C-alpha cells in the first residue's frame, strides 16, 4: 500500500533536507513543505524570464529562408563560379524517412519553477554546487522554449523538417516525482504536441533526458534504488495515456550509459548510499533496463499503443587501433560495457554480455528468467546517438593486469581509447576536432556507414535504426561576436553535408536507417559546459531570445531537398 501523497511528500521533504545538510537523525515529527518551500530549501532564488506567457508564432521572414552561398547564389551580382556537383542517382532517402531535429527539456525550456514544476537534480546542482557547471550558469531561463515553443515549431516547419524530438520534464508532471499530477504541465505538453501536428511536424517524445526529480533523488537515491522502477512506470503510464494517440515515437531513456556513469554524485549532496562507488553505474543500469521494459509492455500490452517505443543508446564506431589480438579484445570489451550493456538484453537474449556478466556477478542481483523475458524485445527500433567514432586499444599494462587492479582508472572496461591513428599510420586525428570543450568529438563521418551496418548485423533491430542525435560543436563559436560570423558555421556545415552522404551510403548498402534527428535545434545550455559550447542549428541571442538559422541548418535540410523521394 502506498502512503497518501501528502504524508509521502512530507517524509520525502524531511529526509531530503537532512541528507542535503548532513544532519540525518531520528525524527519525532514531520514537516510538510509546499512546493514553493521545497524550491526555497533545496535550490534558492530562481531567475525569471521577461517573457513568461506563451507567445503565438509569427511568420518567418522570407529573407531568413534564403540558404547561404554554396547552396544558393543570387542572380545579381554575377561572376561567381562554382564547380558543378551532380546528384548521385543511386542515393535516396525513402519517402517516410524521419528528417528531424532534437532538443532536451532542461537545456532549452527555462521557466524553471513555473506552472507547478518541481525541482530536478540539475536545478539543485547548478544552484548549490559551484563549478558543477563550469561557467556557473543555470538553465533557469535558458532558451525560454517553455513560452516560445510555438515560434520554434514554426521555424522547424519553415525549414521542411518532419520530426521534432524533445523531452518531457518529469518534474513538470509530478512535481515530487510521484503522487499528485500537475495538470498544468500536462496541458503545456499537450499544446506543444498539438502545435507540432498543426504545422505538419511529428512529435517524438523522450520521457527521461537526465533531469531526475529532486524529491526522488533525496527520498531514496533515485536510479540507485529499485523504488525508482514503479515511479518511472507510473510516470510513463500518465504520458502514454495522455499522448499515446498523438505521438507515434517514444523514447523511455536517453543515453543511460552516460547518466549511469555519472554516479557517484557529489559526496554528501544527496541521500547517502551504501553502494560502493564503482558498483553504482551497474545498479543504475539494471534499474533502467527493468523500468524501460516494464514501461514498454505497459504501453504495448495494457494500453495497446501502436507507437514505436525504444531506449536511446549512444557511442561511436569502435575501431581496433592495431590488428593485435589485445586491441581486438579491448574493442569488444568497449562495445560490451557501453552499447552492449543495454543493447544485448533488449535486442538479443535479455541478459548482459559475457564480460559484463562476469564483472557484476559478485555484487549485482542476477536478472531472473522472468525479467530477461520482459527485457528481451522491448524496443521496436534501435535508437542511437552517433556523433563520432574512436580507436580502442588494450591498456598499456595489458587487459589482465587492469582486471586485477580495481583502482585502475580503466577498470572494469579495461579498454583504452584514442582519436588518433597509430604512429605507423601517420598519427593523424580520426578527423577534424570540434570545439576544445568537447575533446571527445571529431568529424569521423567516414565511419558512419560501418557503424550503422555493425548495429544492424549485431543487434538486428526489428524496425530499423534511428540516428537519434548527431551534431558538431563549431570550434570557438562562443568567442565570435559578429552575427554573420556565427551564422556561417563552416565546420558544422561540412559535418552535416558529409554525415548525410554517409547515411545515404549506408542506405545504398542495405542498412535500414529510418531517421536522423540532428542535435540540436538551437544553441542550449550544454550540461556541465554551460553556454560555452554550441551545438545549435540556430543561434540564440540569450538577451533578446531571437533565433537565427545557421548555414548548417540549410545544409542539413538540403540533403532532403535533393535526395528524399517525393
């Protein structure tokens, strides 16, 4: 039996405050906090945007839809000369290919506590943990999409984009993570979805994109506790029930290999846990798999949804640095501990890869036969965030030595990585580097066809592959001050041109790629990097909130103008 919401939230708030300030002790009474009091205790003052009501879309000025030079040349002045590039008649995107753009709630919405929203862990960390976001910024206002979504959707449609992939902020629906539903939050997303449909843009909805409700983290440790599973499934039930007749593509979790690897959280900041630091990632991963699979079957078997439902993984193609046996083994371990940790259970046999299973066997409860049966097949498509690729190689002292040393920084994967070819191959980067603030990102678009075929050959998804995020951080864009320089993002433009050609190659080779969602719709708060890193297809003036198309957006859209079947 679940406690009444008022009592449950009171206990949650009480224990959470004690955990936050390190004053855990037995209690003799309870203190009920209102949502406003909860914000004040955990987060503090919130910045408020000048625009705090929903704004109706205005027509996009025709001049904003003129592509940059290279894609378009005016008839006057004359004299420009460019080489003719013929269309490759063997390439095409199917008529129903999902041409989309993506964003995430915390990074773009703003309106941090408006209309009944509760705080997330990111609200608390950005306000109470100096340096957690390197620029000490918050997403209190961000791109203010919560009130400007109509204009953003109109701008998406004006570029011919067919899909907008966005996430719902869990704590807008359940301010305390569970219990009482906030109708204002549901009404907001319903109007956002309706606006997409009004403009001929299909909404693709992610339920969890890293913004854990703070109350659940404070109450029982969030993803580290099995209590997370029923709370997530109930949240999924509300979303599926409300929007399942309007949304035909749902993602349960975004990049669990990333957010699970962020554990442990800053010591003493949230509810303490007895799970050792090195084990927390795997408890998180198991709870994600169980929550995802239960939500999937809820949607398919109980609610009879016809929407495609999946979990979104991430990583690049993993290339052995040399042809040695050790580098081949290290590369396989990298696959196993990254994509395989989730993809093998979901798409193959319901269980972990052998190397992962061997590692977790001493501390993680094994998946039961019933759990494995529930997890197996619990995704309709393989959704993958495929930004780049990298080389893998054995640790300097060897894999066996790494496995014998739990303090080795590469343990337990025991696979090293690099973005540089071996010295014997010239020592070149795998491709041009993005902004130095994202050292992991290089333009490795020539490996995209192989990555797509590897996914298809290895995990054999039923309904194909969606590249659910891909994009490029233009080098040093934050340092540019002239609008024209910002908008002519040459490195990102080249990335999208070559990436889409790589997808066309993959399609021509028979790989069933069914969609691409470019990251990101607009410049946003890029998690721990704040606003110092720019991935946006549009520039946003954070003072005026004016949006401007970049050249890369036109490059991305042009691939479909040229190659999508009509």
